[in-house]
C-alpha cells in the first residue's frame, strides 16, 4: 500500500563520516532513497553497518556530512536542531527496541506526553485512551512500565507513536527484545495502524517475520544501500 504522490522522505547522495582514533570512518556512502506515504520499508544488514545512523539521519536526529535529506519536501539541512524538531512535531513517530517509556509515568501518561508537547493537551487524555484501546491495553492505563511485560511496554510505545496520527513512523528493531509470538502480535499491530493512518513505516530490523510484511527491503553494506531479496 503506497501512494504515487511525492515522497515523504527522500535522500540525494547522502553520506556520513565520523572521525575516530584511526582517522576518518565512512558510515554511509551516496545513499539515494525515496519513501512514499503508506509505504513500509525494511532496512536490513549486519550489526554495525550504520542502519541506526541512517534512521537518525532520515528523521533529522543527526546531520549528514554531505548530500541531503528531504522530509515532507523540506531540506533538513536548512534547519537547526529546533527547526528539525518543529518539523517532526505531530508528524513523525518513533518506536525503539528498548521501548523508551518514562518509568515515572503510567501507560496513559506516556501516551499523552507527545500530544501535550504538540499542543493538544485539551483532548490529550481522550486521544491517549483511544490509542491504548487500539492496542488492547485499556485495562493497563494506570500501570507503570515496570508493572508491564515487554510486549505490553512495546504496545504502549506503539500507542504513543501513533497517538498524534503521524505521517511517518521510524522503528529501530521494534521486535528485537520480544519473543517470536509477541513480536508477531506487535508486527500485526504496526501494520494495522499503518493501514488505518496511511503512515509510511521505515524500520531497521533483523526480524525476517517483520521484513516479510514490508513493501520493500533494502540492505545496507559497505556504506551503500541496495535492494535486498524478499525476506532479507
């Protein structure tokens, strides 16, 4: 499922290098990529190849050494850190392997947080409750993260990511800390919400169950991004 409209994410000759003890290390070389609304892209590759670095560049969490990243048609290189955050606000969601829930907040409060930060606090609780209901966690709304299983925590994280109805969701190993059965439930949930909201999904993963659901698979190796065989 994806649109023929202009890409929501597009890179041109994107490169990233860092300076280490042994000199310059090239992480990404001349990456060209386009992701359209509603499309699901899996980025695969061995550990340490720069997949998470690429995800951070696409989301504007990091800056390129050379080349450009366009997000929603805007060149991220033209914005400072605050400007990139403003561009993401309410339009970009994140799901991480480690869940990244705030331990001092309940499940409901965790889901409400991005809504309040995006200035919709008046209806934040109702929207957050609806989002938790969609991931089957109404009964866990008042529970804290330590009172939840790993699968439940990731479902809260997904509810938080989708609550503002983002146009793009970035996910870094979203099933990495889950057993296979729980991982499959999380995958079904991600794609159900993708279909409902029409959001693009860009995911870094080693999970072949997850890659099989995606419209496209790209392999990162030697700093270059190339099409991968089905299932990765």
